[in-house]
C-alpha cells in the first residue's frame, strides 16, 4: 500500500467547527473523519456516474420500458403507498 499523501484545503469556519465536533464525538482525528467523508463522496459519485453511463448506453440502444410496464409498476407502487 502506498504511503498516504497530504492534501491541503480551505474550509468554511462553520464546517470546520462541525468537523471538529464530529471528530471529538467519534474519538477520531479530524484527518480521519475528513478522509472518510472524501472516500464516501468519491465512492458514491463514482457509482452514480457509472450507472448514468450505463443508463445512457441502454437508452442509446433503445432499451426502454414499455408504457404498459411503466403503468404496471406505477399501479404496484401506488397501491402499496395507500
């Protein structure tokens, strides 16, 4: 595993205080909490972009749900909501 590298960034004072409070509450360093937040952000956005690319490719191939399939799904979910 490669050695961690240093990243310097600017935070709004309010966000910095929130980060400090979270760090203290979890008994973790500010650096750990910030790195974990960035890790989760990157993972989520990487997943979202990959899913969007797949969806666009499906749409380009014409792979859409039929109107009948959409109506059936809507009925199923609106019945459950009642």
